[in-house]
């Protein structure tokens, strides 16, 4: 092969393969390069330095044990847990973590799952807890509390809608209380004695409107969401509405109203006159028309009751109709002889009364009036309507007062937290009572599933966090084909609930009806995983690292014919690396999917690493493995909002592939080629020149090492480039104007231009390598400085010749 230039233009494959093609009669070959790290695919076959990571939010109080994406509606919230038992929510506005709960028992592992617009957390030891962001639901009625008491008494309350374990917030008290027992709709107990503030007197400012006085705790102009109080029974009681203060005027918020009454007529009356032939001169019949809503003018009718009128001032009561179907033949209204029969009729339009008079032989829409009397009769039917307006109050300093805040007539709210009180029971059999505790957690078929520490798989009633009663649909699966090993995790794949025990995987399929009676428990494989965070569902497959088989497997995958096909190992090329895996920490293998890069990322604990800081990235497009090593002591990895995050033992949460450093530390990277053999036997060769093609869009500052004939000793050369002009091509149209001119294909001469078409491309750096007397040679590109980086499009050896051949 003497005299050839050997080019390596396709470096894809990372840990897997490198393809080398010479210029003359050389076949492609594939070799392994397992010693590369912190590099990845770049453009069409090149390699580049991976990006670093950056801390998100403040440093937490202990090791980060869990990261979770909680979704409510269309919004996503980052939730994390720490080893001191605390649950935190990240606030994007303040860029700080807010503590929302603390388990009684500190543990090193936690699990979470979204359920019913909230999220359920477990530490495997204490009761499970439910959290729903923004839940602060005002409850029915008001309550009375006493200092030092655990009993709450209600007025017009419905306590039975709540559950033991729910947190409630009481008006005027900062600390929430946990419901312990519920005796009735008006009596319940809490777990801790209620503590009222020592100082209960407070200054209130009076606002008056006519004869009504209300109070607030502020008189600031332009204040919003002001609580409104009323002075009752020598105490100040908060009302069920709020308001806003604008320039000294309190405007009651929407939901309250001022009742304004107007007297209007909202009947139409149409009558028919008949001569009875006796002393009564006239008989009047008619319909009464009553709109259900005067403003809408609905056509509803009724029939007047029969009544005798004895004089001008007599009033007949007409029943009000509710549907048009009540119309039928009218009854008669009789007037005494000598009455003048003038009938005045009112209608309602736009909240005002309109007057009509029917005189003589008058025809109308619904009937007619005919009379022959000289008497005088006026008949009107009236009622009231109401409208809603905002009540406006003004400051009245004479009403300011200092009073004791009420401990009765208080409002209370269902808070964002609830303990599940997860105890499996049968309300018909007191002997059935088992606490539901475990780290394996998921939802399936509208139920919450927990792999219990006692080896039983528990599930709740449909849609209920507090529903664990066998009588009402909760249940348990105690037997797993004589497999009593611990639960490791519960996963979801397609329609299946995937159940991981220590060495075996099972699945539940819903059956025909989806009812628990039709569920089928199926043993599937001797490939399992080791924690709730150790499985990953991507595309058409479900992946785990198998402790038993020492590799990454698509445990379940879809084919044309099957939904649960067991795939073949995808990690054969890196199996040797797993010999250094920390076997005491299998439950700290954390797979995460990075969708923008199409990486399945397996963070694993290695003997030479820090926690789980070795990350093996499987590129699902190129079917390649890349190794990422971060300098932090990784305690968890998770995905949030389509990005990958890691938690550390130092209480940090970091976003991966962010920035040019590892949170301020250099990105140490290395790419080693395989050993290239150019000579054998007694033939030793040297190369005239070694060349690297660098992409000038990226920072390139790194070192090149070369080793010869299997030796670990090496010589180093420094490589860098400065972005500058490159030879590029431009086509100059040379004309402007209408589309017709541009489409005329009249072009000026093409010109070569160094700057105007593009200012990027690759730059070839050429330099000699030291110690050029070898049979086999290996090249390494590496860097470990803050400003180090590389983007290599390829490299080549020029003229590998026998050493005795002079250049």
C-alpha cells in the first residue's frame, strides 16, 4: 500500500465503527474504538465535542433522588425529590425550588406518577402523597374552631365529600391541617390540635354604600384581590367575595350583585266580549301572555281564572304560564252592568313597560276584544324584574375599627396536598387491613398500582386516590407463579402494565372488558430491570438493562404480528465496558430519551466513575453508541420538557447538552482511532504527512496524540484554527426587476468569490507526526481545557512508505 493517501471520511459510529477508504483498491473495513468519550456524530460522518451541562435553579438541601415531569392540562412542572424526604417544585419565574412536602422518613429513592391532574409520590416507607398544583378549592359552608382542639364544627358544610388525609387551609391560619376523621357533614377531626394566633386583634377600614358597611384590611389605592369582611356578632367575618380598590373606591368583584328593582308589566292580555242576555252587560274573555324572561320575549301563555269583578278598582289574578302548551280555551271574566269596558294592556321591551289600549271592536294577535258597554274598566297585571350591577363603596373613616378576628363563620379550602391513607381494606371484613407501601408505582386502566413491599400488587378503585376498599373495586394480586421476589418497577407499554420483579418480567393485559375479572397475568421473560426509573419506552420498543444478561435489550417490541416481541441485545459492541459496572448499584441505572438527538441515554454506575456519571448514548438513527462522561456525581437522570436533566449528590439539578462546559468545568474529550496496520514482518513504515479536516463553524482547539506498535507512550501535537476566509463559490444573477426578467435565464458570468456566498467550510490542517517508524499506529484527538473543542470532518495519512525509501 506504499505511496497511497488513505482517507478516513466517515467517523460515525462513535464506539462502534470507523470506516476507512484508501484511494486505490481498498475495501471498506469496520473497527471498534471503545476508548472514545464525550464526542458524537457531526454532520455527514464527522465527529464533534459534546456540549456540557448547566445548573438549573438553586442548590437543594440533599442528594437529588428523583426528577419528574408533572403535567396538568397543557402546562408542565418540574418536580424533584431529595434524600432528606423533601419534595420540591421548580419555579421558572424565580428560578428557585419551592418545598411543597416532606416525608416523615428520609430515604435515598422516590417514585412518582401523574394521576387525576395531580401527581402521586412515594418513598416506599411512608404513606403515599398526592399533590395538585393550584388546588385551593373553597368548600361549602363555614366552620368554627377552638384553640387547642382537634375538632372542627361546620355550618351548612359537606365534610363527607372530603377524605381523611386531605389537607385543608383555614381562613386566617397559615398552617394547613390534615383531616384525621370525618364523623358527619358537620363534624370532623384533624391530626394536630389547632393553634390560633396569640394576637387576634386587627385594624379594619370601613367602606359604606347607603346603609351597608363592609370592611377590608387595607385602604391602599389600586389594591387588587382585597378580602371583604362583615362585622357580625362582635367579630369580623370574611365574606365569600373579594374586591379591588381604585382611587379610594372599593368595587366588589364579579360574583356579587346589587339588586335594582323596577315595576313593569310583563303580561299581554287579549279578551273577547260577549252579551250574556241578563243584568250583566258584558262578558270579557282572554288570554294572558307572560314571557319567562322579559328581556328575551319568550312566547309563553296562560289562561285567566274565572273571576267576577265588582267595580272599577277590582283586580283579577292571572296564573303565570311556563310553557306554550298550557294554552287552551279561555274562561270568562264577568263585569257588572254599567261598567265602561276599556282594557289597558302592558308589554315589556328592553326592561320598560309599553302601554296598549284595546277599545271597541279591536283585533289583536291572540284574540279580539268586542264590547258594547258604556262603563269604565282598567285592568293591569304587574310584577317586578331585577338587574345586576357592581356595588361601589366609598371610604368612611368613621367606620374604621379594631376587632377580634372571628373563630366562627370561617371559610376553609381543600389544599393542594392529600395523603392517600393507602390501606387496603374490606369494609365488610375487619380482618383485611394491609398498608400499601412500595417504590414501584404507575397508573393503568384508570387505577393507581403499587408494587407492595410485601410482594403483593395493589390497585385502587377507578379514578380515586383514597379508594382502597375491596368492597368498592380496589384489589390485590398476591400470587406470581411462586415468584415472591421484590418488585423492581411497573412500566407501561401499549395496552400492557409491565411488572418487573427481581429476575422476571410479567405483564397484565386488559382482557375483553377491561374489568379486573378479565385481566390476564402473563409471565414474559427472564429479562428485568432494577428500579422504577430503569425502564424506557421509545418508538416501538421498551428497553431495559438486564442484570442477568449484562446488556441492553428491547424487552418488548412491536412487529407486524406481535405487540410483545422480545428483541435482541443492542449493546454487543460495548459489552466489555459493562465488566466495570458497579454490581452493587444496579438500581441506579437510569435510561432517558433525548428526542432532539435521537439518543437513548443510559446513565450507569461504573467502578471508576462518580455515581452514575457514565452515560452510554445509543443513537437510534445511526445505530451507534457514544460515551458521555460528566464530572458530577450523578444520583438521578430524568427528562423534562423534551430535555435531559441530571441530579447530583451535591443537591444540584443540571440540564444536559447545555453550554460549552460541565457547569464551569472543562469538557474532557477523547476520540481514539483503531490501530492502523501498514506494515508487517520486518517492514517498518513512516508517513510523510498527517492531515485533519476541521469545520470552521466550530471551535477547534485540541491535541493530537499518536501511539505506535501497541505502546501506551505517545507524543503530542497541539491543533487549533482561527476562523478566516475560505474559498467559496457564488453565482451572480446580476439583474433586478420583475419575475419575468429573473426567469429569463439571462445570467452574467459566474465568478469565484471568497467571502460573499458562504463564510463557512472545512479547513485542512497538515503537520508531521513524531516517531514515524512503525508497523501499526493509533491516532487520538483529545482536549481538557475550558476553551477546548473540535469538529472534525475527516482525516488522512499521506504516503505511508517503507522507512528505507527516502522522501
